[in-house]
C-alpha cells in the first residue's frame, strides 16, 4: 500500500515541476504501477487532490477491490474514455493537463482535445517510466520470484531436451513447468532455436527436431504477478564442433567484461561498450547487432536501455539484462543473458542458472 | 502468396480513393497481414510502386526470408524508424502520406513530421483493419485450426477439472494441452474463475481451489500461426443449486436468439439486441454489461464490434464471437461464448464444444 502512495507522491512532485495540474495515464503498465489495477482498457487521471481510474462495466467490481485500499477512486464510464476524462478534468478544475506522448495515439489525442476544449493539453516524456526505472523493495522481491520461476521451470524441463523432440515440444514443457513454479505465464513467446535457426535472434519455435551434435538456444522468462524475467542459455547436445566452443567462450567473456563494470554512476553505454570491445578485438563486432540489454519490470523491455546510444546513468534499484550475442546466418547464434540489480555498492546478478560451456546435456 | 498480393492491391485502391501516395503501417498485426513478417518493432511503407519493411538487425535475416517471396523489400535501419521512412518517402517521391491514427503515438507522429518536412502527413481511419474484417480462405482455415486446438486442448484438460485443484492448475494444464494440439500459445491470459469469482468478467486464475457444488467459468483460446480463437464455457461440479441452472438456461437462450438472426446484411447491433432482449424480458438487462461480441483474427479483439453502438453490417467472411453473459457480485457469473463465420448464405458456428447444461463434470 505504502508503495503506491509513494509513487503517486513522486509523480505529483514531477507534475508540479512540469507545471501540470493533472496527468492522463494511458499506458496500462503505468496505470498498474500507480493504482494496483490489474485489468486493461482503463485510464488513470492523476490530479493534485485525487487519482481516478476510468474503467468500464467489465472491470468495475474488480477495480474497486483493487484500488480502493490505496485511496483511489473508480469511475465506470458510459461513453468514451475521453468524454469521462473531460468531465473529471472539469470537476477538478485542471487547466494544464499532461498526457503520455509515447503512448497516446493521434486519435486518442484528438478525442481528448475535443472533450476538454478549455484545457491546455501537453505531451509528457516518460514521467512514469522514469519512476519505474528504479524498483522499490516490493518490486525487487517480485522480480526475484519471476527469475526463480523461470530458472526452476527450465531446470525441470532439462530432462526433456533430448534429440528427437521438437522446438515446440520444449517450449510447451517449459511453459508448463514455469507455471508449476508459480508463474502466471511466459513473460514473452519462448524462443527455442535449434542449430542454425539460432542465427535469428527472435526465432519462434517450430516443429524442427533437435539433433545430436547441435546447439539449442532458449530465451525465456516468467511473468509472475505482472513482473517479468528474461534469460537466455545455450545447450549443447553431445559432441560439439570446436568453433561453437570457441565462440561460446568469447560471448561469455564479453558478458563477464560487462558485468565487471556495472556499478552506480556508470553510464549504461559504458557497460554496452565493455562487451562490445571484447567482440571488436576478435573482429566479431558486426556479429553483435543488438544492444547489450534493457530494463525489466512490469514490461519485458523497459527503461533503462543499455546500448551504444543510451544516455542513462546506473542507479541503485535498476534491474536490467546483460545479453551479448553473436549471430552467423546458416551457422547459428550464441547469446547468454542474465539479469542484474544495481545496488548501493556493486551489483547483484539475479540469475543463478549455470552458464559454463561444460553444462552439456546428452 | 496470392493472398498478400491481393491485400496490397486492395489497400492501394483505398489509398487512391483517399488521394494518398503511400501509407505508413505501424500496427504490427497490419504489418503481418500485408507482408507476412512475423517479428515486431518494424514498420511497413506501402507506396504505389513498392512495399518496404523497415526493420532492425535482429530481424533482417528473418524478414528477408519472410517477405521477399511476396515481392516486398527490406530496409535495415541504422537510425530511427522515422528517419528511415523519411528517406524512403523521398525516394518514392510521395507527397501525400497516410499514417495509422489509431496506432501511431503522438511522439511517433512528431518524429515523422520532423523526418519528412515537405510531405503532407494525414491520419487514416482503420484502412487495413477494414480489410481484415473480411477473412480470406487461408485465414478462415487457420482460425478453424485455432478453434480446434482450443477445443481439443480443453477436452484433454477436462479430467483434471476436479474438486481440490486450483484455478492456476487448470490454466497451466489447459495451456499445455493446447500447445500439444498445435497451438503456439494461449491467445490471451486464460480465465479460470471458480464460484463467485466468475462475477469478474476478466478474472485471472488464482490459487483458489475448486469446490464441489460450484461452477467454473473458463474463457480461453489458442493462438496458432498468429490467428486466434476465443471461447467460454461454464462447468458444474456435482449437484448444482437451481438458481445456477435457471440462469444458465437464460444465457443459452440469449445466445440462441442472437445466432438465429446472424446473416449477411444484418446490422451487428441487431445481433446484440436479439440477445439483450432475452435478458430484458427477464429483467436481467443490467447484468449483461458488455457487448455481445467482437471480431477475431490476427487480434483477439478486432473489427467488427458487435454491441449496442456498432454500426457495421454483417458481410460474408466476417468471424466474430457471440458471448452473452450475466454477472452477480458475490454470487458468480455465467457466459457462453462461441465463434461464428458469416457465409454467403447463413452462418456457420465454428465451435463444436458442447454447451448443454447437462455436461456436468463430477
């Protein structure tokens, strides 16, 4: 309870700084973060003196149960969301009203403009996303549970990663095992890519059968009470060609180099560069086409970005992935992904799953 | 292959009518529909003489494999999507360019404006969504498979719907069984609501254990090759109070009344009213708080809407749900949901799963 009150207090401080009387929060993750509401299709108005969730009849009962304990109000709309917001903005006499420019569509903005004619509507830049970058204690706890559910789920799935099973079989088993470990669902569509298919960073599982002597890349995560985890491991079935082993060790080395520089105050792009430099030395820089990582929380991909062009500084409470990878069309790909938490001093790797090359399955 | 060419041809006819030289397609389902690309974070530019997918390095290899067969091009962007689009719009000399007003955010629109200064940018109203309302033969085939996977998945799950198991146990088993039946995943978070929890139309599964003498509402669907199904059934465990039985029969009657009026040329709101009138006669109109149904295809909820205020006319090739439901806080809820396909003559109910009250499990 205290968490949500603190979040609203921080947001209101930002609104004062921006000289706004109220904010229309339309991003569903932001709505959840600020209200505790777990449904969708609903918008939150945060004014100076009140926070009101605008929802529809499907959610009225649920919304009340979820947000009343935090002192929020619920309005069941009869017409459009914009019209209901127009009435509320009038009620609270808000003259300067912000909306989320990276979430509100051009159409929604037009409806808002029509519904609140005497109001100065202004796009805001990721105000709530900025707050969400720093996880509070309850969030860290839930992310830890999402990491555990993913790891234990994969551990229970390992016995079924055998030659002859399909990528889809492995994904089905992994989803089931994560749920048995307390996950509500996969955090995102599980990637299971055998052999050369791993050269596609976002391959979706097919009916292709896993063969002896090849690698299987698994990128998976659990969603648990709306928080996510995101991990990647590569498994080797039987005798492995030496080029795989060599490249695997390079990716692991790049990841270690990145983990080593993580601490508060460091620029996120410095962390990205630490890994990138390892690939550069091996003339593999072009094979590492994506960023090193991304924040994880209510969304699987959220702030901070950890890539060449990101301008954030690490702060205690940030949780993000460290996932160097190299890809070779027709050959395959290797990625190793862990999640880390920036602490007041140093960093904690939240993931425990083994990643030495020797964890070969038969 | 022919499908995608036909879709692009139809879209270009709409663009000519709208006096647009090109359309920026940012909705990922629309991108998929028009290009065959199965990734995300990518935008499609449909110009008169070319269709170009703007993607990033994670997807370049995959995008080529997926869209080259249809004659589309791929651009791997180095900077922002908007900048890459600006270059392309210049290359094709497009002066009037549409974007998707119900998908493009206010921020993205601003970036587009900055990246193409001499271009007249204009929001369009659900052009591609309009095409998607009418399913072509290959889509109908895939939706049928998604319906089958959902139904067979539930059938295999039935033996585990027993007193003592939790809502989450049932959801985990159902997800697994749907995947075993060929689904890529659940179409949406499975709803399993025991007893009074069914009064929340969008309840998410909890650790609550199913008890004898109560009802369990399951709202579930399969996603299969990006197409979805969406069904609801209510199961009764053992001896059931007569009020449940009575209300169940009323919902079934409302659904039959709606199914009876479905044929091409009928207004969707007329279908909604047919069900609503049954509830009105029983003074239950207020308990049916949502619309009767919605289109299903690449998205679980898409056009046409089937509710009091929808102004569409039924056309052959439309697929939508028919899902009357009544809800009583603290008591529970009953919803029966099937999917239908409008034919040249009459209607086909795509779902086969039994819905007579007598399908009680022990």
